């Protein structure tokens, strides 16, 4: 064999080595961390995770074969989140997926290198999680709700259903930066609607009952809730109390009217979790969070519980019923 023939043969073999190596050593299994403020048994969490898991499967990521899940649940106890986030970092997961302000804050403080995907959050820019929607920077990306704009819309909707409404109690997580932004927008809009707001910040589940009693003492005529794992986990208790006092409850998302509240208005959370799988797929394939623009929802859902309206003696305007994406009868 001549020297030229040997070099040619060697070059061809070298070019084939990466292909052979890939054929013999399939891509490694990814480890995906899920940090969740709700409990594992919460029906809404199960629906959201089901949509997320289906999204991953459609993109070729199957549990046990190409991806494994590391779950951490705070069970509506926000004080547990920092330790749970640290556990995921110590487990050396490839990506952390979470939603809502407090879990995102916990994940962000726990790591500046592991990619974090937000399945949803009130205002990603306003809260400082990303530099901008187009160029997030850092290790965080995902989906944001634009909740500050929607908070005013919810006030307008409940005023349409209850024209005599003048006093509204607002339940929000006092530890959530996004909720403070929403409250500010509501405070700016409420005078124009002839509504006086009662701010009721809740920082743990033990404060729910005190908040409900405060609402009654202030003669609130309705309750508006902001979505958050803490508030969301207590939705049944809030709605049950409100119904005993004949108070309509307006929430951000479908679980509130499903629990017996009057209505909700906001993005489809199930769809947002499904879309979060697309971000995970891109990161698994080498994309950097800093280069993946943050997505905003394009579809907003109005859900009205007509059975609750009837029990409260309220007449929902026909135009709202016609506009509703779902009517619970």
C-alpha cells in the first residue's frame, strides 16, 4: 500500500468513526426535573402534566426510554420550594420545568446554569425573570401569561355580570411578584368601574380563613382570585365559603368555575403546558434558553358556570354566554 492510499483509507475511516459511535452508543437518556407548587394528587396538576407529557411523546421523548422525570412537590407550602429546587440541582437534571412566581424564583436562585423552562408565569419581563421576550438572556425561557392586562379584564367581566358591584375582595399570593403587578393594574382600573378593592395577600394556607373572614367583615360583594399554586390549591375552600355567603368568585383559570366559582378568564393552561414541551425538546437538542424567545398566549378562555349564577340569583348577559368558550350548566 502506498503512503497516499494509506492516508486516504485512514481519512475515510476517521469520517466513519462518529457515525459508527452514534450507532453503537445511542443518545443518552435525559433527566427532566419538575418543580411544582401543587400537590401530586391535585387534579389540575395531573391534567397539566398529562398535556406536557403527551407533548414530549409527540416530539419523540418517551418516559423510561429517552427521558426520566424527577418530581418535587411543595404541596401548597411555598416555604419548601427552595429546598426542593436545590434537590433537583443536586440530582443534576438537564432541565427544570416549573410555573408561577415562587417556584420560578426558587429555581432561579438554586441554579444559573441548568436551563429553566417556565410553563407559565404572570409577567416574565416585569418580574425580572428574563431581559426581554425576544432575547431572554440567562438560563430561563418559556411562556408568560401577560396576566397584568387580564386582571383588568376580569374586573370588567364580573362587573358586567353583577352591575351593582362596588366592593371586591382580591385574594393573591403576597410572596408573588407577578401578583403585585396584577394588583397594581386592578387598582388603577377599579375607580373607572366604580369598584373599591380590598387587597387580601395570602402567604400560606393558614391565612386563607382569616382572609375570608376579613372579606366578610368588609362587606365584600364578590371575590377575585389570582392564579398561583397556593391560591389554586385552596380554590375549593374559597369557593365553598363564598357560596355559603352568596358571593360570586371570579378566577383566572378554568379550575375556579369547575370548583363552583362563577367564572374565569385567562389563557388555556393545558395548552401552555403542552407547548412547554417544545422548549424542552429544543434545549435537549442543543438550543440555549437565552436564544429561545418567550412565548405569549394567543387564545384566552372565558368559562362561565351558569349553575352557580342561578344559585346566586344572577342573570348572565346573553352576549357573555355567547362569547364564552365553555358554559357549565
